[in-house]
C-alpha cells in the first residue's frame, strides 16, 4: 500500500494502517529514543506512548508541513527528552550499576543499527564535521540547543544557525 494511503487510513483510525506504520518505523524510532534515555525498557515504554500519541493526534499531521516519519520522530524525541528531565528518571539514574556506564562509553556510536534503520547514517556522514556534531547532540543524544551550546562552548545563536543549515543540507540530500 502506498505511504500516503496508509497515512490517510491511519488518520481515519484504521488498525491495519497503524500496524503497518508501526512495523515500518518502530525500529528507527526505538533507536532514537534509546539513544536518548539509554535504557531499553524505558525506551520501549516511550515507543508505545509515542505511537499511541500519534494515533490520538493523527489528525494534526499535515503532509505539507513535512514527512510522516519526521513528525513521528519529533514526537519521540520530545517524549524521550521529557522523560530524561522527569524526577523519577533522574532518581533511577542515580541507582544505576557501573556496568551500565562502561557499556555506554564503549558503545558511544549514537547512529547505531536501530537508529540507522532508515539509512540516515550515510547522509549524516556526508555532512561537514560541524554539522555531524550538532546533529549528534541535538537529535541523537537529545540535548537542547542551550545544552549543546554549553557543552560545545559555542554561542547559542551559532548552534541555532548551524542546526538550520545542517538540516537544510540533509533535506537537499534527501530531496525533501
């Protein structure tokens, strides 16, 4: 079934369309969420919440504003960031085992297999180093623009401009 038809049926609350879109996108969305929260159980929970939210707010999706995957990805990214800022998440992080952190440091490639299910890694790797860095922090590590600015010691305005320019470069590559 064509993607546009699938999305229309999804917006009309067709369960088969939901299942098809979930099958198409769950690995990619899970990868992005897990990269931000660094916990598979929590990432799975957020993934379910993201698809339920998309289902409930499907009428808000507009094809003229962007691709469905991008809309879904923004919901997921925001949900993951919200979770990391929650008090319960912060308290749980204080009790993590040292092995978790060793594993995180050893596997620091944020564009892993699940995140790369849509093939984004090959496009991001073609960008200038400054773009790779900005995209890594903002989209795969879940940093805010302010946090990225502070971490990289780059003015906030520069982060915002680079982000916009880098996303435009990706759009050109993807012809979106």
